């Protein structure tokens, strides 16, 4: 799935939904250098009990490259914007 955050097209997953739409949500923030697909083995068991949302960081996987290097505060703002 995709959504736009801070002008960047962001690739993300939203799994674990079912008849219990009131499940607790886990927002998975992965390391900068790896796409969300690298964490499937970690996320799959969580999806049995939780709604799991994860996105590729800017410039990783299916998310657009940012126009300028990002700082840690930029990543915080980006994650908040996604959430």
C-alpha cells in the first residue's frame, strides 16, 4: 500500500486486521537500511494478535528518496506524519 507523507510516496503494510478491528496496533519502526520485507518473519507472528503497521523509511524499499539528507529529528517528524 502507499500513502504520501511530507511529499514522499511511502510504501507500507497494514496487516493483522480481521473481525476484531479493535485490536491493539503495533507501529513497527525498522532500521534505516532494510525494507519492511526483511522483517516478515518478525511481523508474521505479531499479526496473529495485533494489527501491525510498518513502513519503509525514506530512500529504502518502496519509499521515495528524500530530496536532501535527513536528520534524526527529520525521521521523527516523518514517523509522526505517517502515524
